[in-house]
C-alpha cells in the first residue's frame, strides 16, 4: 500500500504552525544544504549531483534539471535564475502551498541553483493572485538577507546573490517560460519564438535558467542526502517524489507527496477514495491540459502516462465521478483556454474561441450531429500548429473529452438538452473555468490552508 | 566577397536546391517559385511566426514547422503542399476567416488582398462557422492618414513590428488577449509617425487603409508607372497610380540598396499637388495689363527677345532631373554664354567641389548600404527624420540591428540623438572644431571610431556658410580611411552638381578657372541692376532662398526674367515670361540620389495643358535664341550627356528602364582624386581657420554605448543616450545635457538664428495635400531651457521674434539647443523663416 512520503513536505507537514518562519527553518536544518553547496562544492559538482539524482522538472514538461542547467554557457555573464511560481494550471495548487508554508526551503533551493549555474541574480515570478504566499516569500527573503543567506558574500564566500520577487498580473500564459520572461521584463506576456532558448538568450537577452518552485524546493534535499538517497524513491526514469494536487470528487482533496510510480488508484486511496461512494468516471491526470483517463490503473510517472496517451503535467489530478457531465467538462476546460489564450497565434486564438461557441451550443441543446466532428477538426487544427503548448493543451483536453465520451456528446445532440441537469441536479463545476476558483476550491476542500487566503480582491486592489 | 559562404542542399517539393546556409525556408522556396502562403512574414522584418499560415512538413520533424522561422539545413526534405501541410494551411485560413467580416466588396484591399488571394488558392470553399462573428467598431481614424478596421485584422503583427523594429514610433500595440486581441493606438495618442503609411502597404488585409484612398478605386481600375520620389535626396523608388487621369495613390517599391521596402508619409501622401487646380497649364507673358495666357511660340519669342544679348544668370531649383540640369547648364554656358549658373538655394556655400580634393567625386563616396554596415557613423547635418526620412530608417537600422556606433555632432537635439552613442553638442559653427577633435585620440567618442567609418554631412541650417563643417567632415573621413555621405537638400541636388549647374564646376566636375556668380551673387547683381536677366528653372527664390528680402529686390529690379514652374509661385508673379512645367509623375527622367544612384521616372499621365519637361522648355528657348540642340527625346538628351559629361560616359539610360524591383545604377567617377597621399593637407574653411566649438573639455556630451546584444525592445525601452545599462537596469541621468557655465541672461545682442526644414512644411507640394497640411506644425521658436527662463518665459508661451525689420509671433518650445541660439523651422504656417535669416541674429520677447 502506497503512502505519503515527506521530503519537500517534511517541514510544512511536521510543523504546520510555524513552518514558514526562519526560526523554524533554522531549527530544522534550513540553509545547511545551501551552505554545503556554496562552501564545499564546486558549481560543476552541484550540476553533476543533480544530474545523477535524475531530478526532473516538476512544472509540467519533466525535463531533466541538471541537463537544463548544463545548457547555460559557462563564460557568459550576467546570467539569471528565474523561479516559475506562476502556478496556473487548473487543478494545481502545490507550489502555492510550498511558498506559503515553506518559503525558506525555496530560497535555499534558489541559492543552490544559482550557485550551480553561476547566477548572481534570481527572480521569483509569483502568480499575481498569490497574496499570502508573496508576503511570506517577501518576509523570508528579507530574513535571508538579514542573516547573510542572500546579498553579498553568502556564507562568507565571494558568492553574491540577490533574489527579486515579482508578482504577475494574472495570465496563465505567463507560466510558459518565455512568456514569463517577457512579462518579467515588463512587456506583454507572450511566448517568444524559439530558438534561441532561454538557456542561451533569456531574461534581458542573457542566459537564463527557469525552474519550477517544487523543482527548486527539492534541491536542498538532494544536496543534503545525495543522489543515491534521492533515487531511493520513484522509478528508474522518474526518480524521487512528486507532490500531486488531488481534487475533484474525492473525500480528502489536497496536496500529497508520493514517490513517482504509484498508480492513480493508489493516489485516490490516499486521498480518501471517491466521495459518497460514487463511481469513478474520468481522471485528469496532469492538469487541465492533460488528456483524460477513464480508470486509475496507470502508474504516475512520466513514461507510463505518456504511454497511456496523456501526461503527468504539473501533477494536478482531478477525479470525476459518474455524475459529471463531460460536455460541460469540455466546455469549462476549453473556456479556460480560450480565456487564457494570449492571442498571438491564429489556431489557438481562433480555434479555442470557436470550440467554446460549438460546445456551448452542444451543452445547451443546440448541437448538430456534425458538430462532434467539427470539434475534433478544430482540435486537430490547433494541435501541433499553435505557437506554444497552450494551444496544444487546449486541443488535447477537447479531443479526449469528445473521443472518450462521444456517446455523451451524441446524447446531448440527440436529446436537445443536457441529460445531467435532470439526473443530478445542478452541474458540478469540476475543472474550474477560472483557475483561481479551482485552486481555491482545491485547497479549501483539502482544509490545509493555515490561514484564510486572501484573494486578489482583498490584497491586490489596494496594493496596485 | 572572397569568403566562401557555406552552402547547403535541400529538397523542396521534390526539387533539389543548393543555397546559402541559414536562410529562411520560405525565401528559398519562393526562389524556386514555390509560394508558401503567409500573412505575418515580411522579408523586411524579423519573423514572428504568429499566423501559422506557412506551416510546412519537414522530414524528421514531429510537427509541421513555420517556414518563415525555419532556417534551411543540409539534407532537409520539405513538403509544402502535400496533404498534411496543405490541410494545415486550409485550416488556418478557416480559422482566420471565421471572424473576418468578408466585406471585400467595400474593402479598399479587395482585388489586391493577400487574404483574398490566398483564400482562393489555399482556402476552404465554405465556412463551418455559424455563430455571430466578433465585431468591433469599424473604421477608426487612428491618425489623419490611417484608418483602422479591427474586424478585418488577422493580427499578423506586421504594423506593430514595423513601428517597433523599423520606425521606432511605437504608437500602435496589441491590446487585450485571446480572441479579444486587437490592434489599437494608446488612448488619446494618435498614430503620429512620419512612416505610418508603410503599415497600410504591408497590411495583408484591409485592416489599415489610407484615409486618402478609402473608397477611391479598385486596384484593377488603376494604371500605374514606376517613379522616384522627388521630395528628398534619398530617391525612394515608388509606383504612381492613377485613375481617370487623377493620381490617387503612391506606394513604395522595394529596393534593398535604397529604401528597403519603405517610404515616408510625405512621399506616400503628398502627391495631390500633381492635380492641383493651381497648376500652371499654359505659358504666361507679361503684357501691359499683367499676365496673359500665350502660346508656347509667343511665349518663347517673348522670352528670347528679353534674353537676347543680355547679361543673364540661371538659377535652378532642387527638384530638377538630371536632364533638366544638363539642359540648364548647356543653356547657360552655351546658349547664353554665361558662367552664372547655380542651384544652391540654401545659400550655405554647399561646397561640393571641396570633396574633389580628397575624393574623386563632388558628392558621396559612401552608399546607404555602407551606412547600414558601418561600424561607426558620424552624423553632422540636418535632422534626417525631417529631411531624409528613409535615410533615417537606415541609420536607425545600422544602430539598432547592427549596433553601429553613432556620433552626432550638432548645435541642437535631433532625432538621431536618441540613437547616438555620443552626442557632441556644439555651438553653431562649432561642428568643424568638434569633428576636428574627433580626430585626436583623447576625445570622448574618438575611441569608438572604427572601421568601416562613414561620415555623413549635410547642410543643416539654411543661409549659413557650412563650408568649414563640410571640410572637417571630409578631413575626418579621409584621415580615418572612411567614406563620406553627402546629404544634399533636394532630390535633384546631386544631379544638378554632376551636370554642372554650379558656378565653379562644369558638367562632370570640370573646374572652371574663373567661376561665375552663385545664387546669392546673381540675386545681388539682379537687385542692384548689374544683371539684366534671370532664368529661374523650378526655383522659387522668394520662398526658398534664405534671404527673402534680397530675392524680392532681385525679382523687382531685374530687367527681365523667365520662370519655368509648376505653380504660379511668389517668384513667378514677378516674371516676364512663365513657362509651365511637367511634374514628376508626368514625365520621363532620372534623379540622382545622395549616393549618386541614377533612377528613372516613367511617365504615368500627361501634364496638364501644354506643360512640359523643363529640358524641353529650355531646348525650345535655346532654339528661339538661335541655338538648336536637336533634342527631341530623353534619349537625345542622354546621347549628349554621354558625349560631354565624362562621369556619365558609361551610363546606359536604357539599363535604367524600371522594373520591380527597380533597376538603378551608381556611376563611377572617371576622375583621379587630386590629392591622394595620406598626408594630404587639410582642406580648410574660409580663412584657413577652423571655427572653434566650446572651450576645451566642454563640448562633449557622451553617453555609453549599449554593450550587449539585447533584444530590440529592451534596447528601445531605454535607449536615450546617457543611460547606462547595468544588468538590465537603466541608470537614469548618467549624463544629462547642461548649458555651459556663463549663460545667465539673454544675450544682449539677441540670439543666433538657426533654421531648418521640417518634413511637413509650407512647401508647394505638401501644402497642396490637405491631410498633410493638417499635420503641419505651426511655426515655433526652439530655445534652450536656460534661455527661456532668462526671458521669464515658459514652454508654450507666445513670443515675438524680431530680426531686422521683420517680426512675427509664435510659440516658444524648450529644446536641447546650444545656449544663445534659437531654432525656427524654415517654412511653417505663421512664419517664413527666410524673412529673418539674413538678419543673422534675432531678438525674442514675450507677448503679454
């Protein structure tokens, strides 16, 4: 029986009352790993260590972190480390918790990563809506400066490091690394043409490493315990642990850190099983972008899910029960992508807008038989042709809904109405049409928010 | 090129092609005759790959790739029109069309619309989209010239990229996101750019249309002919288009040597002078009751009568073609037997012959391509954005894209200052001294001078002797092994010099031993009665000569005058015989641009009435005077030119027949430079002394160069000289321009007056075009902040400017200009500066 493990979650699960404070971090061995890296390891050794550990990016693509670092030219300065804390994938709320509850672990990871690639300036690109997290990170950065963990001559060495926290302005696309860089530079957040890749020409045209919050938060543990220890979890190709944000019709939604390789069924069990004893109908295994699965007998690692035609993504797992209307699911998911499309390329901008129009008709009983093939055509028209993966993601979600649940779509068309309204009452909003709602719902239901989280209304209107 | 370029071999649609490595797939395919459909790609701008229309299949690639951003590589196998790429192209068109209004029947673009054309070729026959289309408010006037229809827009970013990359006038941007994305101007900020018309021409749909051309014609009703823009010395190739005998549109023709793909808005929109009702259509002869319309025979007889056996002078305007210039030179020297001939209306000394000392031509040795590829450019001249707009674009490209070092020398801030590595702010006439200092190793900026070097010089201010500045520019170029780009004021200026319309130079730079009178000397002689007759060919001396009073006295007192003109100008009102001239789109001819490039005009429409080319008028006049040149055609003129002008012996005018892209020809001088050794003595200004700038140490105002190859926009965002980028953060105010010590009160003897032209002025051509007239700035006086304060004034206050007996009121503008100096635009509404310039100094007082 698979169970939760505690690595990245260690401090915040063990000390839920004060895990975010510097005192707690220091008492718990915080910054020891960073000190070890900076004072007793060469940057190359750190890169080697992370390569050996097989750490893979946890933001979605799963690219090997050490390899990514090694693309950065050694002799070009300045270069930058950027933390992608723009957690926007519907269903994902793991990074938010890490920043809110253990910001020092993140800063420690930033020190290690910056040391490894030779950056003297790091930026945290924080999702605009994360009010509490940004305040906790701000406070933690100030504490780190005050204690000599950041600033000039870290740990008595000649290594200088500045960390700048930047809050975004509420665009999903800014989670795409090159759009993030544009936004960070003060421009409209839109993906850049690649190549050049950020490792060569990133922030302000300089070599830049962009890593996810969870990836960076894992670094202290690898430095402290070594590659072999890290490989003790997970699979050969996906070693270590992963935090999954579990939501949907489960009894205990929340963030769970588990080794790679456990199955979706096992994860469901950890999350308390399906709510009200209902039958599982569909699973979104890796955020709204990931194609659906219809049962949970798949291992949660990059390779297995790829083989199953979907992806691990950011680790947002949404379990949906039999009462879920899949047309509705397709509609709200596609609405999300249409809303978040940056408008740069034709297929994503026009395709998602069109698909929403068609899905609205089908859901509300005005669908035509040919609409189902039209939806697939639209999805195929976007897939592989959009400028960045946002369009691809929209098409995958749309296509898997239509393909796997075509009978439901046909019933909507045939009946001229949504059958679920009558059978199950009001719709259950599962995958949020707006990611804000989704994330908040997930955390709220999980009951793990230590303090009420203020939304963008409470916090940012005053500030901006 | 000696360096071997690396080549690759690839296959496109089954056809093998060898080409240079690194080129874009879309270009290579096009050369093979395979047109990959596209909207966002434009060869003049960076690829963005946003429209996704040009997707093609490359063997081994998991996805289709955009051919506009994929460089060719060896062994590549590409399919552009097999099922997969063709399907994608069709799908993109369907996407683009779902929200397109399909209002082609009322769209100016209909018939020449890339979206329409490509829909016919690559698109689906019908749409599956049944929902209501996205709608926007139609036809927004985003400026006086440009109208925006967002419903038609396919968001290709061409206009935005043009403004961002090419012109730097970032007035239009993307607003909102997703399906709500739109092109818009900022609130309350019109699309205020001298280059805005280019966005209309490159728009692949009818989203951006010209206010002057809306609903005017369908493309198939237009007749067009290639031409050369006649408003400045860049000489952009254009196509003139007429409908029903009326010129309705001018568009840029591409020539990578000259204008890339661009023209300025003056070149594009200021054509309404051609069919202005004010045009002269028939000769006029002064009788007892004023002017009377006459036949050419009568007019020529009257003119011949008035000129016969008189001491005469010939003054030519800057818009004459090479043929007109040659005819004028021949007319003066052979028919009238006088050396009194000149074309330099700016009265700046424009000492082109000085260039012969160091270089073999009386003009530029550099081309505009040299400017673009130079490592260092020194600019000392007028504001190119106002006077040579497309050269400004090329200078900007050199700096922004190729990171050339730009050193700007001048007494006031001009547009180039924003791009400069070093700005050397000097006192008026201090340019020469400052450029001298650039030759000494210690001077700031001097260290940045590297090969290849191009020194650009042009007469910046009307009515001032600029000989010393030009001499210094020549010395700098010569001593540093660089080239010189001479920027004369008008489209015809270089051709006029080449053809010997110059008191000291005969055709082909033959030096005259005893030079005749120049423009000023002729006017003075005419005013004092020492000259009997004047022949003015396209020269409106009352408006264009910097001493309006002298010009008026000359015209009043001269015994007899013949004027060949487009319009009944102020000057023509004094003439005895007026002969009507043909405008550029109505005639065959050639212009020689500032890089000595000959380009040909083709006639599109007949001139009004009996108007004809100035060379024909002069030929007839010569015949009436008993000197038959036997010229009947353009070719006859050229046969004569080839025989008599050594520099043009090898020019084959037939080779100039316009094609697209236009053919053009840069001739070589047959001359050996008179001074070849490196130790050539400096050519000194008048009196052999260089005028000095500020005292030592004061004149240089330096900014740091941009040290990194940043993204264009990061560059743009903080490109003011003086800001030093440090790890992506601009440090403001590292060097700001300050007035030197010692300037406290307004100079008792008044201010030194500088005057230069703005792009939209009261000139005969612009003022006939309503939309440009509306954009014309009213006259203003630009002064240094300190000087404004010392007079107790503030920016925008109304002042009276007085020089000699003349005074006028206008607003004061605070500018970055040398202390004790004021700048007045040459000819704007409310003030003709040439009434003031001869006074030299002006007083400024507040109007309470």
